[in-house]
């Protein structure tokens, strides 16, 4: 089999990854000001940097969202694609369905960071957030109750930014922004699964690699008895799913 290239054209970044008979090859992320520039820039840079000839490419698969469930061993789940915004794809009893999403994601972090932190550099924001204390920004259950309530631990958030004031440090604000976005995404997908038996949520996209995911999602797992999973190559999963969709289809022929 020749190289199959999967490309996920997002609102602010394009992810590209290759699959051949030996496995996954050369994942890459390219940023550009518009999707078309990002798409062609990613493809050109990918084949140039990795010395791939056009004759060696069997298929190029494009996607925006979806196809991300490939590679998961779970049968019933919701794929949470955390990009500029966030989309939900439900996989249940072999049926795949896009069930909506929310307009909160990486774009929210960047926009609020421009306004409040005077930067949109996500790496700088993450570094600042790691030095911040989210308890100085968010009102938590322990701030209003002396004991945990049923289903609500003391460290659960009662109100995001509920304790913020004009003297809040930039580091604390950065922590508050990232925690707010991740919490909103997690709580939204939990609500989206209420009328089903699904308790497994697979997180993909660039935000899945934020170190704050290890702080936010375990708290929600304990509160709602669910599981958030971050697979390998999480930020490339939609592109990988597009490539594997072709590979699997070819194997059935």
C-alpha cells in the first residue's frame, strides 16, 4: 500500500498525518491565517520535509470533523473534538452521529487571552496558567460550604471567575481561562450523554494535550462516574481517522 495522507482542516490549524504499511508516519501541525492557505501549505510542507514523492501517495483524505473514532477499542462513546470550537460525535451500537457541539474551545482561550492577558500565544498562556492558582479565580464549593455535598466535592467549581477581581494576577487569570474552557467542554459532553448509557468520552484535538486536562477531567470523572480518555496522537486524530477510513474501506474490498 502506498502512503495515505489524512488532513484535518481546522479553523486556525491544519493537522496532517500519514499511514502506510508500516504504521503512522510524520504527524505535523501547520498554522495559517485562512484554511485554504493552511491546507496547501500543510500538504506542501509535509511532502517536502519528509521527502515524499507524489507517485508514492495513494490517497489524500480531507476532513473537518468526524472519523475520529477510528483507532478506539470502545464500542459506545462520544468523541470530543476540541479545536477552535468543540464538536461531539456519538458512536453507539455501530451508529455514528454528529450530535452537535459548543462554541467554546481553543479560539475562546485565544480570544479571552487577547483581551485579558494581552497575548494570544497559547504556549505563553499555558506557561502562565501553570504558575497561577485557579482557586483565586473560581468560587468553589468549599468557599460556600463547610462540608462536601452529595455529588459535589469541596474542590468542585461553584462559579467560574466568581472570585476574580481587579487585583487578580495574570497567572491566576490564565489558569481561570483554561479551567473554564475545559470544564465547560467536559460538563457539556456529560449533559449530551444523559439520555444514553455512554460513560466514555474520548478527547481529541490540540486542547487534549494541555497539562491542565490532568487537573480538570479527573474531578469530573469522580463527580459523574464517567471516563475521559486522551489517546495517543490526540491532536491528530481527525486527520488519522480520515486516512484510516480509506485504509479500512480498501481492506474490505
